[in-house]
């Protein structure tokens, strides 16, 4: 039996009841995993594409013994169950819910489905700020910098506004 791994998941929504979508998703995940902590909610501008809809973003920390591919498929199925439709293009687009595995402990993995740690963490303030709420001293296993260090060094100029406290 594997040990529990501390796993960080990024959540984002910019369609419909965005805050409700995030809360509902966390509740759904908590039926299957132990949610240890959750960040505040933040509004942010879309990153990497143009949209008139702002995102609400958060990060949660869960414990899991599952392998990364099983967790990945669970999260993709969760997106579908909660109303996400398949992407029409390879570009970023508006979505009811988006779930990304950010870290699984100090695991480094790259395959056709997954890259862990998520390859864009250090470039995305909308991920780093909520992650910093719950794990400022967590060490990125490749970059060997804490989340706080990555947030301070992040060149992303996207505006974020905290809308709830943890």
C-alpha cells in the first residue's frame, strides 16, 4: 500500500455561477478524497486567450494513494459530470470548470497525458497566489524554489482580486 501523497489541484471557472461551480467541485472531490485545505477564491483575467468573462480560481490540497493517471481521469470525469463540454479547438477557451493537478508530493512525471509538476505553475499568478495561501513553503521539485519565491518572481501581470477568505 502506498503512502498518502499531498496533492495540489488548481480549480478555475468562468462560465455560469463561477463561485458556485468551484464550491460544488470541491464538495464533489471531498466525497472521494480527504480535502486537507483550500485557498481563498480569487477573480482573475483570462490567461492565454481573450474572453469577456473573468475566472474564479482556487487551489485545494488533498491526500491520495492513487496513481497520477487514475487521479487525472477522476478529475477529467468530474469536469464532465459538472457540465464541462469538450474543447472545440486546441486553444484555451471559456469553461464551467477546469481542474489541473499541480503537484503530487515531490513527484516528477511526464507522459502523453500528464506533466507533473504542472509545467506553467511558475508563470501563472492565478495559480501561485491561491497556492501560496495554503502552501507558501512547499518546494517545487524541479525549480527548487518555494511557492512564495515563485510568486515573488512571477512575471505574470494578470490582475487578481481576493473575493473570499480561506
